[in-house]
C-alpha cells in the first residue's frame, strides 16, 4: 500500500522528469546566474624536490594512493584561511572556571562526568553513532559529532582561537573514549580479508638516523609479511580505513557535512621505540585521535609566511631545519591533538608502548584562492562576451615600453598602460558569477563525499530497504507506488546540489558515491528547469516531511514523477514504509 493514500491506476514513469526537448526551459540569467564556462585544466603543480613526503590522510582506494615515484597526485580535501594570518602559539584549553590559562587542554572535571552536550556521555563510538542516528537533522548530527570530537573544548572556542591558527591538545584521561572506532584487531582482520595491497592501501615505513624510507613490496599485503615488517620496527599506515571499516565510514560521512569539505582518514600503527615518518607539514587540517598505546609528539610553527596555510604538503625535513617546538606532549588513548596545515610535526613511540592513532583530515584546497581559481576565469569570459572594452586591441607599440626590460623606464605610455590594466581588473568585479562558482565548488565536494550511511529506520523508509524480490516464480513488491498524499523528505540535507551548466540544469547527488575516493564519476541528473523550485522546496523544508501534493510542480503527474525519481535514486525517504512487510 502507498503511504497515506490509494495508488493511481497506472504507474507514472520517473523518466518524465528528465528534460523533454533539447534547449527547452532554460533558466533565466537573473534567477540562477550564468553557468561557468568550460576552461582547460591548469597544469599540475611542479613536484617539489627533495625527499619523499608522507601522504596526508585521505579517502581510500587506488585513485588516492601515491604513485610509484612516491609523489602524491591527489587526495583528501583541505585549505587556507580567509585573512592568511597565523596566530600560532601553544595549545590551551579552558580551566574549570571557563577562562583560558594557557598550556595543554584541560581534562574532564574531577567527578569524571563530561559536560560537552547530549552526545558527550560515555558508550564508545558505537553508542555515539546510535545516538546521533536518532537526530532528525543531518546538520545537527554533524555538529554534535564535532562537539564530541573536541570535548571539553567548545566548537565556538575552537573556531575563535585554534582553527587555522594554533595547535590544540586535549587530555581526557578516558582511555575508552574512542572505543569501537578502530583497533589493531580490526587492522589484522582487514589484512586477512585479502583485499589490501602494498602502496595502494598500506604503506610500510621507517625513519631512523634522519632517513625516511618506504619498504613496500609489490602486490597483496599478506599478514605474515606485514607483521614481520612491524616486528622489525616498521610503521604501518592504512591509507583508506573508511573503505574497509563501516564505523570509520559512518564517522567520516557524518563529519564531512560539518566541514562542507571532504573528511578523510589514515591510521598509523607504530612499534615501541620507533618513528615512522620524518618531520613535515601537510596541506590539511589534522585531528589526531589516539586509539591505543601512547605517542610522543612535537609540533613546530610554520617557519616563514609562505608556509602559513600552504596549498601543498612539504618534503621531508631534517631536525636541523625545525627550531623549538611550540607544543610537545605524550598522547595517550582517548586524547586529541589538532594542528593546522603548515605546522610541522613528528611523532615517535616510547620504548614501553606501541601506538595506534587515526588522523582525521579536512580542508585540502578549500581556500578563498581556490574559489577564485574558478571564479576569475569565468568572470573574464563573461566580460569578453558582454563588454567591448575587453575586446579592444592592445597598443601597437606596447612591446617597446612594457615588459621587465623596460620596467625602469619613465614613460607616460607605461603609466597609461598600467592604469588601463588596473581599471579593467577593477571593472571585472561586476562580471563575477559568485553563486555559480560556489555551486561548482559544491559540485566538486559532492564528488569527494563518502556516501551516507543509513540507520535501520532510514533504510526501511528508503529504496535501500525496499523489499522487491523474486518469489514463487515471479517478482514481488516491485512497484514503487507514490501518491499525492505520500509524505517525503530528503535523506540528508547535504546530499544534493543544483548547478546551472552549459548542458542544462544538473542535480548532483552523493547517494551513489563509492567508499573508495573518486572510484565513480560524479553522479547527476539533468532535469527540466521547471523542477528546480521543487528541489529548493525540499531543501528548505528539511528535516520536515512534506506531502507530494505540496511540491510546486505544474501538474500532479509531474509531482509524483519527480518524487518517484528522487526516491529511486535514494535521495528521498518516506515518512511511512511504502510496502508493509
């Protein structure tokens, strides 16, 4: 039975939502802004010279792995700060009276109870995720998970005093705080699954006497070989825990909505008395979660202004290049260490304990400059199309007085030329399609995203729990029957984005993404512009349910067709199961 009403006599095809004719119903410029013009990809950044650098945390899979020459060609999501200024300094956390006193982060209160909000109580990560699943709004889930990650430091205090500015150390004195997120036992089970390959999923590394080495054999990472490396003092870095661990996958898939930028991860297992990596800085915001054992960390401020919030990670550095650390601490199970991109760091194990930690990362290439890389070429193309001043020819004799060879020349023609260029750049502002450029950034983010992890109740209300099957020589419960009275809502707030492009209006979505980074191409539907109001209505109504009849489409047939299409793509859920099993 359809939820909330009788089924229509004939089933309407969701395909009717797609564009009916080429060029039909283009969005007006005033509503959506111009689509961003296509442009050639800029060349890859020139590889840095020097020693191999460790890859920062990232999504898993072959597309995100280092290439054979050890240089990283892609990876997670991360980026620089709006004002570009560093406000470094050692970590600090609130004292019991709520005032900052400097020094390492404060531990929980003497009675052992945490006061970080409803999800900051005990129960390990599995209990945390269950409690988050009871929150109706995915944005609230993300905010609560981030609050739990930082507790007892508040997100507001962290944003004002630490984010992109300075390291933060949180000592909790709760060894079980991260219980259930990941463990050495789970790593062993993953190795025994037969799906792990050296270099693609697992790196074997060492750092001794100032030399960083990678010892990856070719082929499958067999447990006997991997554990022999570990026994002989090598560190193990699992590059893609979210591709193997359902818990890490769920953890990151929730957290990414808080950042609005891809959340990636690596896990690091280090033997007692060893160090796996040379000092270096990364191009991501790093949150180190100490899962087992303990590790000695040293964090150093960026050495120059050019290294503050860098676009790219560094090569391996030597001890002589470092200076004095701004933070030095021993992380124990349950503790957290955060440091911004550009802060040099190194960690080594004490002789009496191994270390297992997971580094959660975000904000790679997510800066104002990265936005402008998309925005400025689009603005220039629009200016060329709409303003004849940009199409007028350069002076015939400008090569005779412009250029480095003429830079010391005092000439009125040079002054006029420079002023002309400056005026054209200033005038370019009125052609900047800011919203369209942001949509393109969002489109890239949705491609980076992990797919959502559904709770049991969400699964029962979505296409993923639909009981269609073969039984007794025929199909059963196949038809997805949605009526005007069916109540629907988006599965998550952050799973879709409308983009106006040259080909038409595209709806990008994440529900069919892979757990392996960019294994799939971006997923999208080309829809008729008349349906964009309905998509926006669903976004603005979330997390509330709305009846299909309230969708602002022209006809009831269109309303039902759109809802059916979005349900079949896993984008919509219903308030009640469409089929009672």
